[in-house]
């Protein structure tokens, strides 16, 4: 299966490139290695070289692996990318797989581990090509192809991913053992049976029906996360459903590829559980330290010198920064667990914004920043968690102050707009470079330049704000121009009458 496969290795470690080349060349592969993302992109985009598999390191100098992944998938989404990562960056590997990477392999890896993951990638590549050939078949139904293409059947039957093909009437005409195993289908055989009779998950059945009913001139591909049967929490699958068309654009049927993502889900859950546990364990002792520092600073444990007082103030600032980080991490964990909204009630958003405004006003005065709150007309209430909303607007106003210029201004406006209550937080600050705007809501992402170097932050505030707003079925977006300022807009649905 690996013979004649073209493989590109992008890794800044020569030992990894050389090791992959030796192992895969012995299997009959053609292997080429480059030391950074720029060289890899140049090979594929400028020099037009074609590869079946890309082994991509995430942590490299220059262009990161994530940026290479984004650039390549904007050109060719069929490229099979296998991420190379260290154990400390497994979270990054999971993020890469969410963006479209097929699999990952952790350093250090054995030759057998490399062969297995590459073989799976090549199998998927072969399936892609064969599926494309299926679409180009003329004057044959999918049922004919299932019987006549023994070579395709052999390949599909050996695949780890499940494959399920139906005709235009939702009758199953082709499948592999992996599909029946992943979907927990017990009543075999299922060829020529209706999909709804065999598959227990109604979302997959609906996806196939939607695909088959698509207009002739349109091509609809549906990707979703499902379980074998509704209510099951043991196995999680990613199902990609697409129509199979002939050369005239007529829908001949559908093909669904099923990929087991249970391990990815468990990995995410383990990460969230660990994050929550560590954050809870750290918060109590650090809070105690801060309280003791306050006692000493207040002179209740004896007189202190001016120099000692300054040191205590600095220590309190550091512990407060740690507590803020811990609270942010706990908020991220809550968002991941889907429990960010604890208690919804009908609230007037202006009251929440005014409270955040008053809280941040002293900080603005210290920097000579003028703040103004404007309301346009009466505001209807919104259904929201009061504490969540306070956190969102405190964070946004705090950012508008921290990233402002001395003597600048901040304007907060509220108004009713259609079915939403709109809030704009506008500052006259340093702005955000255009290249950083697409990633501004990413976790731990911060704009790095000479103007932001002295600003303390975790890079989690905007990510948390986005998670909270979206959990309330609202939207948040940012418009900014470098050197001129930034406007953050929050839209929250009005409360139902």
C-alpha cells in the first residue's frame, strides 16, 4: 500500500527528517524533507510538486505548522496531513485535527508507529481518488459499480474509516466492515436495504436525505459529529456525507465516510478535567497568600518599612495576576463543558454595563482616559446570566483602557437593533494589525509588538467573552484599524415576551 507514495516531511529537526526518510524509503515511498514551512509551501504552491502525504511539525521557527496547514487547505483540502507533535503539545495536535489534519503522531515515535499512521493516510488518499473516479463513471449505477469494481471494494474493506454508499433512493449499495462496526449495525446483510432501517442515528439519515434532495446545480457536503445511536456516549464519530454525481451533474446517490473521533473527545475531556482540578487546587492557597500579604501590609503583624511596603504591594499584584489567570482557566473549562450559563434571568443590559463602567472608571482616570456611556432610546431586557454579562463587559472595557493611549477616549453605546440589543465599546487606542484580527479570539493569543509588551494579560479574555456571548445565542465581532482604535460589537437577543 505504501509503495510509490509521495511523502513530504516538514520538520526543523534533521534527525526527524532523516529518520522518516530511511523508514519510509524502505517501504517503497518517495520521501522529500525540508526544514521549515516556507520551503514546504514553496515546493507545493510555487514549484507545483504533488504529494500524497504531508508529515508536518507544528512547532517550527518562522511559519508555524498551523499557518502551513491553513495555507495548504485553502489550496487543496484533499491533502492528507499527519501532524508531528511532542507530548507537551497534544492540545495543538487536536486543534490541528479540528482544522482538517487527518491524524497525529507524537515524538518520539517508533518505526512501526510511523508506518501504521502513514499507511492509514495512504489508504485514505487512495479512497479519495477512487471516490473521484466513482463520480466520473458514466452509464452505470452505483449498484453496478459495487459489483464490478472489485479493486475498490478490496481497498474499502481494508480501511479503518467506515464507508457507506447509497443510491438515489437511500438504499445501501456499498459498505465496508468498518461502517457496520462503527454504526453498531447488527442485522446483516444490509445491501439493498433502506438506510433508515439499518442506521439508528436519525441525524445521519437526515444528512443523506438532504444530500439526495439537493438541487441538481448545487453540491452539498455535510460534516457532523454523531454517535452510533442517539443517547450513546461511548463512541463518537465524524460523518462526512456528500452526493455522488455523474458528468451531467445528476445525483446518483450519496457517500458517507465515518471517522472514529472517540480518542480525540476523551483527550479533550482529560485536558479539561486536569485543567479544572489544577486550577481549583491552586486557587485556595494563592487566595490565602494574598490575604496574609494584606494583613502584613496593613501593619497588623507589626510595623513595616516603606521599602517593605512597596515589596508587599508588588507581591499582591503578582498573586492577583495568578488568581485572575486561574479564574480565566476555570471559565475556559466551564465553556468547554457547556456549563458557562448557570442562571438566566430577564435583565436590563444598561445596568450591567453601568456597573462595569463604574468599576473601571478609576483605572481610566489614572491614565487620563475619558469615558462616556451613551444610550439610544429605551432598551428591552435580555435573558442572560448576570455574572456572565458583568464579566464580558468588564473585560471589554478593561481592554479598551489597557490598549488605549494616554489621554485617549472610550465610548460605550447601547441601542436596540432588530431582534437584538447592541452594545459597542469603542476606543481611540493603538488598534489591532490586520494580520492579527482573524486570530484575536483564539485562546492565549496576544498581539505582540512594542506597544503591547508592557500590558499584562493571559490572552484568554476575548476567548472567554466570545464563549459566553455565543452561549447566550449572541454574536461578538471586532473592527479595528492599527493606530486609530478598535470597536467591539456585542449583539444579544431580546427577551421573549
